[in-house]
C-alpha cells in the first residue's frame, strides 16, 4: 500500500504545467473530473486506474454513447473487451460487445484479386510497426515458408528497398494463388465470427477502439461493402484512407492528428493505455471455419495480467461512482483536460508510475515474432541527458520518460519537456 497524497500532488502539478500544450486555454474541466481522487485505496494499480485510466476511458465511453445514438457497438482488438465493459457500465445496459479483429486478420482477409498489389503492399509494409522478415510475413500470408525463387533471402527484412520486387513476384502464378487461398480462408472464418456477434451485413456497424488510423475499419468497409462507423480515442492523418472508402471515422481526443501535439504524444507511447485495456489472450491471427478465434501465444506475465486487472477495476470503479455526471456532462469540451491527464502520465511519470508500470511487457501484435518488450526498456546504451532520451526511436524505447526516471536521471523531468519540444518540431 502507499500514501496517495504525494501522488495526487504530483499528478495535479504536472497537468497544470501541460495545460497549454493540451489546449486547455479558456476551457474548464468537467465537474466529474474533480472527483477523480475520491475513493483511492492506497493500492497503486487500483489508484492509477481510478485517477488516470478511469477518467480517460470513462470520458471516452460517455462521448461514444452520446455520439453513437442507439447503434450496437463492437469493441475490437484486445482492448475491445474492456472498452465494451465501460460503455455497458455507463449505459446501464448491454450496448457493446467484443469482437476479435486484429490488424493482421483484417489486412489479410481484405486481399483479393481485384486490388491484389495494393492490399498486399499494405499487409507487408504499410500496416507494420516493425519490418518483418520475408520468412515470417510469408508464413502469415500462406501458412508455408517462402519458395526458393523468392527475390530476397528468407531472413531479409521487408522495407522500401525490397517491397516492389516482392509484390511483383508474389503477384504471379502459384505465389498469388497461395496468398488468395489463405486470404479467402481467413475471410470466411472472420465472417463466421462476426455473424456470431450479430454482424451479418444487414445493419450499419459501429466499432470501438483506442486508435489511430482506422485500418481495421477500412478493411471491414471493403470486405462487407456496408456502412461502418468507428469511435476512437485518438485518430491520425491516416484515417483519410478509411474515409475515402466511405467509412465514418470519429476521434475524441484527436481527429485526423489534430490537435497535433497531444496526438503526437499519444502516438509516441500508445502501449501504456493499450495495456491498461488489455487481456491475457494473445492477438488474433486467424479463425477456424466455425468462426472460433485462433490466438497467437500469450506473452504477458501472469503477475502483469493481475496488475492490469487491478487497474481496470480502479477505472471501472471510477465510472460507476461518476456514472450520472459522466452521462450528463461529457462531450468534446472535456477533451482538453483529458489530454492533459494522458500527456502528464506519458511525459512526466512519477517515480511510482515508472517503477510499477515501466517494467510492464508489451507484446507486439500483427503476428510479429519480435520479442515482448518492457515499456521503459532501452535497446541500446542508456542516453546521457534529456535530449538523448527525447531522441530515442520507438524501436529503441517505448516510454522514454519512464526510462529516464528508472535510470535515476537528474533531469528526468526535463525529458518530458525535451520530448514535447521534439514532437512539436
């Protein structure tokens, strides 16, 4: 147990410092936000859920209910279960349910003969955080190792220098047919899974997700050829591709990457909030013909899954305590104060936050074989100053501000400022 009083003071102070960057000039925080420190128990993970994750996700859930009318809602990715839980808690009835869709399954299922090259390019390169080796990507695409006549060696990473040759090769003969066969199999299983959730092509589809580019929604729009709506905490400029397909995309704390600075901070370290909404299962990598989901192996440690559960209980308790106020007073006007909460946690974590959350493991989805990584882990030698931490790439460190705190950096608070300056540049 811990004394929450110092944590309350540190959180309030950092959010005051970030008010301008979050766009709070001339705006007032919603009344329910003033009660975010009520009900703290002294147990760190519960309290983090109550005063950080709870307000962010409770505000998002209230906005979704107000924005979506009476449409049935479907939480996607591994975060969908908890997002649906909060929406239902706030609504007082079942308005949302989870469906197991991942970027890998959606971007594989959408590959077909009519737009083969572009959808294959999206799967191999554009949808990736980390470039896959050909042997891994081809296994995902076809269930088999790459043929001997592939234009690059199996261990070669797919990137801008190799993608054109690979797409041209894969578009021919038996390679093309192997990809199309696998895509059709995944699409059939996905449609069976969606049908079990009541998505049968007869009514508009509304999705819940944390963000960013609505790539799964875009794929569903193409596969189902029907109206879709997506409700996201953040959206990036990449939503223009989904919108071009006719998808309706809505972002709460940012839309299309605007306001730019809060969106950039969220995109620099999205993993913390994703894990707060996480589940023990691995990401979806396919479906049986019955619609049953095939998961990749779970990689999160059991102790971390329990900590995530306690964060979620704290967040859910916040929503229950403030249900009436959230439902009555949450719209876009609440967004600036909520941006400051998230920016504060990501840019200026307290020692308690860094110590307890920095070691959390994030397992990269999209069927990647990349090893699970600690949020505050450093891939190379630790930077020597604030500018060095701010300059790290996502491949080097997922949460540089927490890494600086854990390293005992004398200017750990300056890392947040340096990150903010760098993202604003």
